[in-house]
């Protein structure tokens, strides 16, 4: 009798763990969290091509933008590659007449972009490379130059045991029954994409659905957070007196790498919202590097400077936050690019671009692809509702 009791007590934790882990595996399958980047891409592209569905990807367990975007690139082998940080993510596939992959957020720095491009060229060189350049990449106070450009460690250290990670999220109350119900309704991949209806589409662009429709509160209402960053000189907006020459040298290496493979390169500085651009002007003494950089990128590299949104007739209501423009803003970026000598205009879907560029005051485009809800005034700027 004592032996039976002992065996029962011994096996009870194992049975409980097995049941718990089995529940985690069920959640992993439901939220499609155990898929590799290549599997995610295969699923998304199949849905896009065969079902004409936008199935978004955003994991709630890990961050692997480099590997995911590289898998997207390998799948599509596109004619056009967009490189940059999150600030280029509103360049949509619909703006182009040829295949495009948006590798935004796979380039958090110049050295990161160099190695993404090197990997992409090994797969198949694109015909056109568009790079959005963040000013802080050239400020040594924000990012130390890497010379030589050493390849970062892209291994996915956070991918281990998604089943148990999901169980812990349940225990902490981060995931409830409503999330499982949404997993049945939405074709998205990853717990964050399913819960919030937000993430990367099959071409790499990002959809801020939860923010736009009001399911998530903006951290930058009235652009207050971005303005505070400038006042404090932190979180990408560190002060700096001069451009780091090593950073400019690394940019030249990226361009040389692309052009040696026969790729046409176009550079631009993404826009800030008008109050942010105005504050830079007022604090010019603190941001000497920023104004030097703008001049040198135009004069020495042929970049287009959209730092001041006036160049694009961009309004505050067309922004996600103080330094992320929406697709209406980026349609106008492409319009300006198309005006430049030698730009391959045949790669642009000019009719779509021209139509979106006229959507004055709007931050969303084609939102009905992912939701039937309307945009709200999430920045609290008095923005109009869509017609």
C-alpha cells in the first residue's frame, strides 16, 4: 500500500507536467508559434497567392526580423528590395508593378543592413534597392561605428520551447480564451498577430491595425513622446556635433556592394512629423550632426532628403507617430523618387501611388484587407475619419 502511494505521489507531478505541456503544444499549434521563418513565409505567400488573404505575422514569443525577412526574400526573389528600419515599413507591395520585399526592421544599423544585403545578393540580386536612412545611424553617440563590418549573431536564441512560453503567458493572464477564439477566426501567424490583428504581411510591410482602430493606445499622442526624446537627447535622439566618418564609409561599402552586383541604389531620409522637424531646427546647436548629415547625404550620395515633411506636403494625421509616416506619406516619397533622372518608373504602380498620395489626412490605406473597422484619432490631433 505504501509503495502504491509512493508511486502515485512520484508520478502525479509527471502526469501534471505532461498535461500542462500537452496544453502548451495545443496553444503552439493554435497560434502557429512553432513555425520556422521559412514555414511562416510559405504559409503567408500561399495564402496571398491562392486565397488573396493578408495573413499577418508577429510572434508574441520572439523577435527574428532578420531571419524572417531573409526567408521572405528567398521566397520571392524580388526585383525590388526595400531596406531600412521600421520607418520604411509603410512602403507597400501595391505601390510597385514588380515583385517587392520590404526588409524594414532587418536593418537596425548600417552594419546590419550590409549583411542583409550580402545574404540577399547571394540568393539573387534585385534590380532596384531602396534604402531609408535613419539619421541616428550616423551619430556615434547613438551607434558606435563597426569597422570592419562584422556580421552580427543572427541565431534565434529566443525560439526554444514555445509551448512552455505560451503556458507561462496563460498563467500570467496575458492570454485568455478570447485569444483562442480569435485564432480560429484569423489566419495570422503568432500570438501577437492573432490577438492584435497586426504584423507583417506576405511582402514584409507592417500593419498597425490595433493602433489605428483604437485597440491599443498610442504612446505618442500629440507627438509628446517623440518631442520628449528630443528634449532629453535619448532613445535614438542623442545629441551629436559631427557625423561619424566611419558610418559614412560603411554606407559607401553598402552602395559599392550593391552596385558591384549590378543593382541600382536609391537613398532617402524618411520624414519626421512637422512638430519634430521644427524642434530639430530650434535645437540646431544640439544636433549639428543631423544637419551636416542631411547636406552630405544629398551632395555626396545623391540621397533625397524628406526629413522636413513639407517636402511631401505631409500632415500630422498621416503619421503613425513622430517619426513613422503612414503609407500615404510613402506614396508621396515614391512620387518624388520617380521624378529623379534615371529612376525606373516602370517598376512603380503609378496609378495606385497617385491615388493613395491624394488621401490627405489619412494614415491608413487598404485597411479593409485586415479589418472592417475604421481608423480613430489615435494621436489626438483632430484627425478626420476616412470617407
